[in-house]
């Protein structure tokens, strides 16, 4: 479990701001436990905080109505999980884990004593430290239950990890890149004259004259004042004629003059980076996490369905 900072405790705890006073009533019974309207209101506060950042007006009202149904079902599931966790009992290190979590929260919020934390909890969340400990303890027990009943049933075979890697290899690949400079000689009336000028420059380049110097002197393109530097590109995104012109050239090579519409262009390969693929061993933890998440939801739903089938659940009021 990832410990929460002080700023996110409001959502984690499920305690909302002061609600308008209303007569509390029972909405549902889950075995021996009940879910009340005040329970739902506290849970709804979590949804409202998120929805208000995305919706407003009538749309917010509609989304909140959907959220009420989701919140009630989540409360039912939490009751079932807590009951099952209590039946199986806590782990032997539960209290030390709770203490560690509290210490981490105090460190993150620069609190010097548990009294300071107690006052902060009461002021911001309406709960004291003892209640907060109980809440953390219950959450840890719930996490342990899910880990044992859901997570332990998820198997990740080497073959499926390797297949997923092969099927999604492009996601772990960096495409070939090339950094180019160019000298552009426009065709101004006489095509042969422009071609001859381009070939002459090409010959001087082969003899060792600096590409940037000749580009500054003779290129008529927009990059001439930068020594002909055009930039770095993914090879797959260059036009086909350019790719053909630089095919087989290594870093430091120059291309023969190529005719492009109304000009001749000479390319210089400033840098060439081949396709690189992150090895399987490097990305394996990420792949395992992806595959685990894909399998987790159906396995969790199976477990919850089983708990519901073995439980007594009655709704006393329909949430519209």
C-alpha cells in the first residue's frame, strides 16, 4: 500500500465537509452490518471532489446520480471485504505496519508528535488518532485479503510475457533517426546550369571542403545561414525521395545532388541513430504490471461475486 500524504487524506479517509443536517436512515444491510445515508454521504464526498473538477450544472447533477449508485455498491463491497478479513484475522505484523504508516505521514508533514497529528486529524477530518489507526488497520486487512484471494490467483507465465513483448515491440523501440544538413541549388531558368553547379559543389565536398562553409556560400535554402543544418528526423517520417537520396549513407557522408522539383539538393549525414529496442529483461517489470492489471479486474469481480452470493444483502431504499 502506498502511504498517503496529508493533502490526500481527505479522500482516503472518506470524510466529507460538514453536511446539511438530515435524519439518518438505513439504505442497505450486509449480513450483520448496515449502510446508512451518512455513510453514503461521506463516500459521495470522494466522488464529488473529483467530478467537480470536470463537470458543472446539469451534467454534474447527472454524474453525481451515477456516482451515488457506484458509491453504494462500493460500500457494500467494502463491508463484504471487511467482514471476510475479520473472519480470517489480521496478519502478525499489522500493528507495526500501521505504526510505520503513521510515522511516515508525520515525517512527510513535518509533525513532531502524535498529539500534533491528532489535532490535525480532528481539525481537517473530524476524526481522532485512534479512529485513524482503526481505519488504517482495516485498510491493511482489506489489502491483505485481496492480495491473498485475488492477487495470489493471478499467474504470469514466461511465455505470455514474451508474447506480449513481441506483440508490442514497437512500444519499446526507438525509431531510426537522422540529423541532416543540406545545400539547396535552385533551378533558375536553365536546369543544366543548376545541375552543373551542384555537381561542382559535390566534387569539392568529396575533396574535403567543409559542408557548412559551402552551404553558407552557395545554398539558397532557408538553412543556409546555419551552415545548412535542417534538424533531426525520424527516418520513417521523411518523404520517400529524401529517404532514397540518403539510403546507404553513413554518418559524415554526403549524397549526390538530387533533383527535387525546382532545385538540386545535396545532403550531409550529420548523425545517424539506428533503431534501438529495449531488451526484454529491462522492460519485464513493466510488462508484468500491465498483464497483472489486465487479469486483476476479472479476478477481483469473481471474488466479489462469490462474497455476494454467500452473503445476505438487502436494500431498503433505491438510489435513483
